[in-house]
C-alpha cells in the first residue's frame, strides 16, 4: 500500500523538489501548503499517513501545527524537516509528537528513510540531533521544576515570538487578530512567567533558547 504524505513548507520550490523526490520513491503526495491554517484544515479533513513539516513558516511556527495535531488526536505521523538543530527546538518538536526529525542538510535518501520509518510507527532522527531527541522521549521527572517556556500557552508563545522579533504591539495585534491592549496583557503575562522585567530580557532568553533561529 502506498503511503500518503502532506508537505508543509513556506518555500514552493522546496515543496516541488520534495514532490519530485518522493513520488518516484513510492509515496503519494496528497497535498501541500506553506500556510499553517490551510495545512491544518487539509490535514484534519483528510489525515495523510505522514506529514513532512518545516518548523519555520514565515511568522508562524511548525510547533503550532504539531501542538494542534496532538490536541486533536490526528493520527498522521509527523517528520520534521528543518534547519533548526537547537536542543530547545528539537525537544519541543519531539515532545509534541514528531516521529522523525531530519536536518535540511540531509540527503534525499535520508528523508525517504525517515518517512518510511515514521509511516511504520518507528522514530528516525538525524545523527546530529539524535541524543537530544532521545532525551526528549524520556519520562519527565515529576519532582523537577517546570521549564519556564513549557508553562506558556500556544497564544503566549505566538506573542513572545513576535515581540522578540521587534514587532510593535499594533503589528502583533493585526497579525494575531486581537487588540493592542490584549497584546500588552499577553506580553506582561509572558514576562511574569519567564521571570524577566523588560524586552531586553526577553530577547536574551529567546537567543539562549534558540527562538530566533531559522529566520
């Protein structure tokens, strides 16, 4: 039986290249998008066997899609294909259910192997991030303190990512379809949760945690 794959990447030329790679290798590419809401709608409507997902989707993050698929219990298995190799990015993706994580410097053969293993319910990690991915699968220590970033809601993460990229409240409000006052409330809440007192502190934390990578 042919495995079905949905492509999520904000570069059309890369999606075309992936389609040209996967279809002759026996995969059925059933859809593609560079837009997160469109991708989510398509995948929820007709879940493919696998989703090949980039984490950097313009102003949005592939982590958002992972979180939504996990929340909705969509059975599609996700393989991340990304330039991001920072531990935080990798661990968050794995904890949100990614079955595979392949770096964009990988060969086409490695991408195919990762998808085949994921479709069979097996994990696949690029060698450079394998240790971090394996650590993310370990059971959490119930006595360990909660990591600050993991206390943030999806919306709080969206606001944080836009704030540390220098966007003013008015622009964030437009992007996220909320009022500027609501943005300010979210920003204050995020700063409180993360224990920082100003935007400079937020940026330092974002750099440390790899939130600014992949731009």
